[in-house]
C-alpha cells in the first residue's frame, strides 16, 4: 500500500499528469471568473442599493468567493478530472504494467457520469470539512473513516470497471473492503490538505490502479482481458 502511494505521488509530476492537472485548473479558474462576473452583473443591473451598501456587498461577496473557493475548487477539479480518468489510469498501466492487457476506456457518457459522481462525493467531503472548522469538538476520526470508505469505494470501482463488469468490480471491492477503505483513508488525508487537495483525483486514480492490480492478481484476475464495451 505504501509503495503504491509513493509510486502514484511520484507520477503526479510527470508530463502526462501535469497536462491533465493544468487543463482541470484552467477550467476551474475560468468557471470562477465567470461566476464573479455573473454575480457583479446581477447586482449592477437588477439590484439597486445605496453606494455604500453595494460596495460592502461587493467586498463581502469577493471574500466569500475566495473563502468558498478553498472548498469548491477540489470538487470542480474532480468534475473535470473525471473526463480524463481513463487517460490517467491508462498512463499508469502503460508505465508500470506494460505486460498486462490494457483497460477498456469508459464510454463518454459513463465518463461524464463518473465526473458528476466524483463532484458530488468530493463536494460532500469538503462541505463536511467546512462544518468541522465551524463546530469545535467534532470527532475527526469519524470524518476520516467515513470519507476514507467513500473515496476508496468510488475510485477503486472506477478503476476496476476498466477491466471488469460493474458487478464483478463491486464484488472484488467488497471482498477487500477493509483494505480498500484503509487506502481510502490515504486519499481522504490528501483531500483534507489545502492546495494539495487539487491533486486528489489524479493521485487517487493512479493509487487505485496499483491497488486494483495487486488485489486482482491475488484473486487470480491479473491476466484477464479487458471487459467488452
């Protein structure tokens, strides 16, 4: 597990991974700029307040957007990264498992579904993290255990479905639920660190490719051909 995490993190800084990360960050920045322009346009055209109130709202709105971006950027990045998860998984397989049959890319609609699903999951994680900052005394262990299970499940099944039918991928995950959940704790730990959480979708995908390969070989599935489209 530790070796897999080190291999995944090391690959974050290779050109293929940097290219995906820059695309995701570029889209995220563009989305937030459009959001800021849209909010300002609405207030300037549809809301009439005294000048001092408008300036106060503008300042507070700007601060709210900056603070909110700390928690919104990771899920938005995950939404875009979902479109490139096959590229990430394929690159890991090409570098570390060239002798194995390559995984089958998810159809476009399925990839979009994965992106939306990851968006919802990571958004939920960050909303909980925000509430934990506001409510002292909340047990962080429960937070990490719950989200470790959730993130481990989602990323493992996505990677496994490149090689197995959904039911088989789910069975393999359930047969190794404790191990996959502990791996999810590593992902949850990264997701809770500002700035580094931008790497979460890329790291989690690469990490779970290594975990899937290990568990699949243990279950005698290592040399199976990719699942049919």
